C-alpha cells in the first residue's frame, strides 16, 4: 500500500508532545510492514539537516489566496520511511513550532495552509499516488477537505482515501472568518455544515466533516468526545460520523523505552531483576532530587506538559497532608501559571518535593525508572503515553478515570474474573482531589504489602502496549477504506 502521513511533529525530527512520538513510531512500523510510506513535515529551524539531500530540493508552487507561494521539498530516507520536509523559511524558520513565549504565532493559519497545500502539490510533483492519506490534528486537517473539494478529479489524488486522527480535540485551529479566503475553497464551503464553527474558520471541523475516516487515540476517548462535556462543541459533528469514528489505542516505542537497555538508568533491569534494579534507580533519583535515601516510602514521579488539562492542581491538593509518607519528583514545561504553582509547592516542601521546569531527557528516564508510582490526575486524556511507559518500567500509575487512562490502567479485576485483566495501578475520579487522595492512600497500603505490590508490578510490566496491535488495526482500516465506493 502507498501511505502518505502528513503531520507537524514526528520523532526524531520535531516534537512538543505525544503527537510526535505517535507519528514517528507509526510511520516507521507501517514501513517495516512492507508498505511504501511517505512522511511530510515542515522544515523547522531546529531540525537537524544531517542526512537531508540538499542538492535534491524540489520546487513547488502553492496558492494562498491570490498569491503564488514558492516552497521547496527536501528529502531524506529515514529507515523504512521516505521523509519530505516542506522548506519555507518565512513560515518555519523560527523558534518554536506553533508558539513562542506561550503565545500562538499570529500567522498560524497561513503557515499551515501553505503546508497543507505543499503536501498535496508536492505529492503530485513527486509522482507519488497515495492509496491512503493519514492526517494528524488540526494543523493538517484541511488536507481532507482539499482532497474532497478541490482535488476530487485529480488523477494523483482523487482516488485517495483520507484518515484524520484527533490526538487532542481541545486544539481545533479556529481562525477569523476573513482568513478563509486564504485557503482557496469556494465561498459556499464556509458554512455550518462544512468549515464554519462558531463564526470562525475551523481547520479541525473541516477535517472531521470531510475525512473518510476519523480516529482518536483510544477507544474510551472516541466515546467521550461524542458527548457535550468533552466534545468542545464538536460533539454533534462527531456523532454524525457514526461508524466512521473509531478509537485506536496508541502504542509505545519499546526500543526507546526499555529498562533492560536504557542507558540513562543507574542499573538496567528486567521483570526478573526489577526489585534490585529499581532500588538502584530509586536511590539515584533521590540523590538527583536532593532527597534523603529512603527505600521505605514511595517516590511519586510526574513527567508532564504543564497545562490545565493535566490536573496538576488537583494532584497537589491530593498530596497535601501526605508528604512525609511520600516523596515527589516533577519534571515538565508549559504554562507559567502551572509552573509557578509547582515551584511554590516545591519551595514549601523542601526535601519532599522536587520540581524542575525542563524536559531533560536523561531526567525523564530517571523518573520513569526510579519512581515507585506515577501520578496522572488529568481532567481529560485522549490516550496518554506516560502511564504506559511507566508500566513498562514497573512504576505503577495513579490516574484519573478518563480517556486512554481508562483503557490502560486497571485497579480491580473484573467481578466475574473472566478476563485477563490484572490490577496494574490505581484509579480515581477526575477533578476530585479527595478521591485522588484515597487512591494514593490505597497505593501506599499496597506498597507496604509487598506481595500485592509485586503482583501489580509484574502485571504492569507484562502488559503489551507495543505498536504491533495498533499497526495491525490501522492497516485493517486502510484496507477497508480502499474498498470504499465513494459517492
């Protein structure tokens, strides 16, 4: 199959969050399965140019309103994936991917219109005729609308089927109505049934309406966003898609996240050696945080984007009164208000709370390997990779019952004991600090009961969250779409 992925992040080239991990891993797995996979990304300033074939820049012209914009495609072969970077310095040669100093770039609509059109015109210029065009989040969602409304008779693109994956519905790409003229659609397309949302030009809505298939990154999240509480105003559109909306749980790249090979850990370990390995890693993490070396109390880790969605304010309220019985190590980047709150909490509890406003890769691995518990009190969580990574390292998650956290973390075995589900963490109601506190207390009790703790650690480490199953599901969806008779 010829598969085109268009995204604005992909590890190892560029990343602000889980989107980059997912796109990079999925594209590579699809290529390893023998498919012809092509990945388009913006050529951001910080992308390492090593390996990019500079002498093979392909010129491409795209229309933005009445203007003809010149861009270049720069190619590199990345293992089993052909990668094309859309090089347009005016749009992408700047600090940051979407924002700077906490503020979105004021020309984001223009930047990603240019990128979307460059993907499609670039595919034509390369002679690549995709069977499937897989899009990710609002930044590329317009491509689904272009295929249906502009390129429907194009010999290269008209027969392609489009998949739009919503990684986080909270980010929709909403812009003033006057920017619609830049996109090149017919005036009639700016309507409530197509691309208008609350009086604005909605990139994500345009994709949701026009994509042949819409996926989200967990089954639970696919159910949740059909309801008003978590649908962010698009629940009606999502309900109207019916069977065309499906949740596919993200996978974890076990080559990157593996305690048996992780060079950042003080001691590598497997399930067979987890107690000795984690003891060494915990002591190393305690030293890095300036904590007293105490194996008798749990160390709680948090690695997170510092945004309201992650519920860290709820988490801090739950931890109040429990410090002294736990140590807490927090690492992350994000909003000033959230980082300020965490910094103040650490100052108030020296010796018990460590906070670093950073995303230092070695420290991330040290927290996964050295913590006993991993706290994720999210208000909503489309999938979450952190809880799955933590389990791989034998670090038990304490999470909110929402989205992908619901699909991956189990506190109690099914009543009929018919399933293979074994408790592998602790679960609380979202936005409920008291219930989260009770979940932490249950975790402390299990930590003291060593046999139960060992059982849960083993269940966590043995769960398979690799990309094997998810890749198989996507390939099945692609095959079904190829058989689709478009009306």
